[in-house]
C-alpha cells in the first residue's frame, strides 16, 4: 500500500484524464499538488475547471517543452532542497515528455539526499531510462479511472454526444436483421436485399447514398421479414422510403438509408447495453461520443465501477477493415481516457477468435475482445460475461 504523498508532482500531456486520475487516486486534503504543463497546452483549462469543481488546490507550473535547461532553472527557482526534506513525494511521470521526465528525475536524484521517500509513478508499456536516477524507486501503476462518465466529459469540454435513432420499432427490426445475419443463407439474402432495395435503386434513380436528396421513388419490399419477430408495425410488404422514415421515426430519408446500411447493428447493441443488469456495482454507459480537438468518435463507452470498456460497432466485412477498427478504437480510447480501458469490437466476422488473437499477438494481451457473427444471437450473455469478469 503506497502512502499518500505530502507532495505530489504530475504532468499534463495530451490527455487531462492522466494527471487528474493520479491526483484523485493519491492526493489527500493536505497534499501539495504541483502540475507541470507546457505553455501551449490547451487542456489546462479543462483541468482548472475540474479542480475548482472538486476542490483540489493545484499549483500550476508552466514550462517550455523540450528545453531541459529551462526546466532545471525553473525547478531551482521554485524549490530548494529543504522544502523536500523528509517529505513523502510522489512523482507521476505518465503525462510528461521524455525530456521533462529526465530533467525532473535528475534534479531529485542529484539534489535530494534522502530519496527513500520518493516514489516514481508511471503507467507506460515502455521502460524509461534516466541517468543518475537509479536511486529512485519506481512503481508501475495500473491505475483504473475513478471518474464517472460525467467527470470524463467535464475533462473533455469540447466533447458531445451525438443523438442516435433509437425506438421500439428500430429495436425490433434490428433483431430481425440479426436473425437473418447469423446463418449463411440468411446473410446472403440480407446482402441481396440491401443491394436490390438500396444500392441499385438509389443508383438507378440517380441518388447518392451520401447525399440528402429525397429518395422518393425508392421502395422497400419486406417479404423477407414477414415471419420474423412479429414485426407488426410492418403491416404491408412494400413501402415508399418516406413512409418507412415515418414508421421508424427517423429524421429523414437519408437517415433511413444509412440505418439499413449499417447503423442497425448499433441499435441492436445499444438495446442490449441499456437492458444489461449489473448487480452490486455502479453501471454507466454513453453512446456516440464525439470530440472536436482532436476530432474523433467513439461508438459506445461502458463503465462498471472503476473499469472502463470502449466499444466499436461495425458491419465492415474485411479482416483488414476490422483490424483498422480495432486499432482505431484503442487509439481513441487512450485519447479520451488516458489509460487503462478494455476494448471491444462487435462485428459480423466469421472468425472473431482468429481476428482477436492476431491483434493480441501484436500488442494488446487481455485488453481486447472481439464479438463476431456467432455471438450476435446471444450477445446479451456474451457481453454481460465479458463486462463482469474483468
């Protein structure tokens, strides 16, 4: 058990979750907190808003990146060796550049005679090297975020949730589509249906799937769904697209086309997450989170106690495309959360285990789970087991 520090030093890099998680994990009301940040880091405003909201007194120190001499000068001007004498000091180096880290570790190794009270915290896969810092003890911290999703959003002020279509009719129809996709004959029938009623007719009528053109002449034939899941709201077999848009309570005809082209799987997954029961644990979720700086989207985030799960949902079929989806969601999760998250891909892969193993061999060990076509019918059970056993 690591003692709470009297002095906590941390760095603000690209992600405000990193230093604030350290502060929330280790600092106590009497801890003196020093946060180092570069002079062009726009995320400092996010941290200041968070610290004010949750009553953390933080000393902010601006330094110039990649300039070791100025960092050492700043340390000498702001601190003296007596200030640190016999105090328990934690230095979290996770958010800093290598130059900043090296400077500060060397400073403490050289200037502080009794280094036994100094603990270096870091959460990195790579080792770090620092000359003259061998006397400092180092602790690798697999820190899990103690933030609620509300706090995470506060630390990413420029993020927002894009409202996705979701209602009972869409849920029922998404289940029907899943039923078609879980067997080979049904999957081919579904692909042919999409080709006949969306791609070909849109092209034939001069409409682009990416445009907002009214797709009036387009008709959908629903004979393939007649006996599936009792879709009572589809009383007829043929619908004009504007009729279907109204029945499904979608925004416009383009959103209807987009939903049938792939967003149906997001609806299916969202319905499962919303109906998941987690006993005796905190359970939060959000869908379609978008940030502006940097700009990216995350399909779904689930948080159970202190463990965060980031999900990508895709109807992509190629192995190469699915691998790109996996690497993308992992990158985006780090950008949003800073560190320890579990990653999941929900897709239509025929060989999800093979895909998962190939990616794990490259980098990710046990942090990744791929759910494929064989998981879809009982996805609620597979997803629940994964969420509660981490």
